[in-house]
C-alpha cells in the first residue's frame, strides 16, 4: 500500500515538473480538510494572482474561496500604493485562515509608521480580529502614540487581542517586567 502511494506521488511529481514547477504542499496541508473551501485534500486553484493583475482584481481576490489565492493576493497588494491597498489589507485581518491574516499583518507593518494613524484607529474596531491584528502591527511599528489604545485592548474580551496588545506594550517598553513584581529588600538586609 505504501509503495503504491509513493509511486503515485512520483508520477504526479513527474507530470507537474514537465510543464512547470510544482506547488509546495506541506504535510499539515495534507492532514485535514480546508476550513474555508471545504476541500478534503489541498487543491491548486486554476489561477493564482500575479503582479500583472490590477489592484482592483487583487482586492477582489482577497475574498476568493481558496486560501492560496487570498494569501497571494495579500502579498501582491503589499507592493501597491498604500492608498489603494491598505483598507483591503486591514479587512484581510478578519480572514478565517491564520496564514492570510499573518500575511496581512506583515504586509501592513512593512509600510512603516506612515500607517500608524489608521492602525491606531483599527485598535478600536468593532471586529475582534482587526483589533488583534492591529495590536500586533503596533508592536512592530513601536509608535508610542498607540500606547493608550493598546492599554485598552490589553483589557479586551477577546483573548488574542489582549495577548497581542500586551506583547506590543512589552515590545515598546511599556509592559510589566518581572522585576517589578518582586518586593524590594529592606535597607538593613542590603548592607549585611
């Protein structure tokens, strides 16, 4: 049985290598159904976004049922003008797939502090995943103007938002340090 499986894998690798490079399919992708598109085994979409696509087409692709299409669209959008792509990238923070969310967080943070005002605003968004993603991004940007908003998110009902906000505060030097938790030694013990 195992030999048959290896033979099938080899044959499929040979078929794909004739025309073009085979997509990378990890073991974790093989272990279960895709929660978004419902496929039992990973499938390659017929078409993946590429740099020739218009910004509008890439934004539409961020809503595709296939995770690889959404993920690639996010990566390509990050290379476009902020004014055209930022809102779509923020919206992608709501995606069900963590890979898509994390690509969006990294893409937004790559724009640097020029997006700080919008991300500080996103810290108070009604959507819990946008708050969590924005909290992570602010830890990367380290913009001290976000401290008050991060402190509010650090008390959020959504655990991931709380964790991200607290981690960002620590990254900005505003989190609790373990040393502060220990009581100070009395003066008389120090001199002994």
